[in-house]
C-alpha cells in the first residue's frame, strides 16, 4: 500500500522520485465516454465498475456473459 509523503522524503532525494497526483475527474470522464461508446455496440450493457463492462444478458453470470460474447 501507500505510505505518507513525509516518510518518503529521504527516498525522493536519494532516488529522484517524482510525486504525481491522480486525476480522478479525468479518469471518470474517460470511463463515461468509453461506456457510452460501448453502449452503441450492443443492445445491452452491464457496467460492473468504472473500468469494467460486459454485454448484458438478464439473469446470467458475468463469466457466462464473457464466454458467450467472446465465443459467438
């Protein structure tokens, strides 16, 4: 996991580390755009998380959906 920045300051100086912040707003916007694009490719879509989507079929497990989608 991560460590507080103040605990890494010695590593920053000795190894030249650079701290970059995450851009969650940009990541969310890109995810929304991608999910919108994927929605145009099929009749149904199930969004499982910000970065995971699969063709949706009612009452079918995720694994079966992926197998059915990949093997058609």
